[in-house]
């Protein structure tokens, strides 16, 4: 069955992530940051409600300070560090998406587990990429996160497609597995060259322009 819609993730697919500044500013100073206590993992596990838009920026800041035991940064400084996680565009992926858009009659949906602070930060960047997408499904706006099957049901509804007519691209194992369990064609993003090979298997038209090895 021909692919009519591609759903693409943001973090670590289209947007490169870098946790180093946040780790140095927030995690390292925490009194709970010990080798046997993966405090950063616990922090992000507890931050799911923020990604779902169920708590405010102020509430998330207070929650972060509570989980970490202490927070030496005020709220403005905290969010400057938190937003620095969104490091830069993956320019090779942007080129590939433009390629797909120009050569295929497909609907493109951006679907991301993203909180309001990160989304506002991204929209302020002078990145000419958002017009590439026909629809956006953002966790903080719909109050759910991947791998919740309901998020994929919403994507299918917006696409107006059957599962086998949709291709999902994400770097998260659980997200890909959830989509596959619903019958959606899925590719786990591990690099550009692998993605190109998988796209070709699904008969997605691509230009023959030479790409960097990644």
C-alpha cells in the first residue's frame, strides 16, 4: 500500500539535542546527584506532566527544584539552561525533508513530545522549516505523550489515512514499537544513511544528490 503521510519527530531527529549545559547548571550542583542515584533520569521521568501541558512553567520550575533538592538558578536562568537542550537543526535532515516534500505527493506531520517552553523557544529561532509540515501534533497542546496509542490515533485522524498508508520516523524505541503495534509503518531513526535506505524500501522518491555519511 502506497505511503500517503509521513510523521516525523523533532528531538534527536530534526533537532539536535545537547544536555551538557543543563547538566552542568542544574544536575551537577544537586545534592542528590550521586553515581548510584540517576537524578537526571528521575527528573525527566517526572517531567512528563509538563510535556503534556498539565502544569505551568512556574509549577515545573518548582517541581524541578524539589526533585533536585536545591536549585541555584532563578526561574529565568533555569529556563535559559533548560532551553539550551535544543541545540541546533539537523541540516541534513532538513534537506532530506525538503527533498521528500518536493518529489512526493505526501502529507507531512510533525509529532513531538515537547513542552511549552521548548516550543516557544523553537518558534523564536529563525529556522525556515515549519512551512514544510502540513500538521503539528504537540504533546503540550493535546495533553498526551508518545508512546500513548491515542496520540497515533489522532495522527491517523488528521492524516485521513489507514495505518499502512502512514510512515512514522522517531528515535525512540518505545514510540516506534507503539506505532508498529497499531499497524503503522515505522522507522527508528539512527542516522541519515539508514533512514534513506529505509525510505527507499517504502518507495519514497528521493533525489540522487550525494549525502554525507552519518
